[in-house]
C-alpha cells in the first residue's frame, strides 16, 4: 500500500513541477538536464518546506520562494524545486534541479540533497 501512495506522489510531482523546471531552463533550444532525488525525513512537510527555503538561500539561489509545502529558487541559469509531502511518521522531500549544464545541475542536486540530513 505504501508503494502505491509513494507512486501517486511522484506522479503529482512530475505533472506539477517538471514543466515549470523544463520551460524555465531551456536555453537557446538546448534540451535541459533534469536531476532529481527524494528523501524520507522524520519531520513534518511544513518543516521540510521551511528547511528547503533555507537550504536554497544558503547555497546562493536567488528568487527563493516558498509556496505552501514547496520551495523554489534560481541559480544562474538553473532552477530548483523542492516539494514536501506528509507521510505516516514524517515526510518525503522530492528534489528536482534543471538547467543546461549537466555537471552544474548534478552538483546543485547533490548539494541540496546533502543538506537534508
């Protein structure tokens, strides 16, 4: 049962956030790179979203904003979206970073994921 709930959350994440990331980062017709991750946290989704905004700001993202249980930010020509979802006993954070430079997108994704300890 848990797998199906998690799968539904991932579908919602893909439908709502991926188009925003892809259109925001498409430079000069080059296909964007998209790197994602997910983590289980022992905190609420609200705390997760607050932490996400703090993480993005501390890493140098600009235009950082929190909207409900999601946080967004821009770094150079890259865009990150962090979506937090309540689950039994904690929350999941879904991390997505998109941009034109594969290495930079991967590095940003790794730094964000590492901050969620």
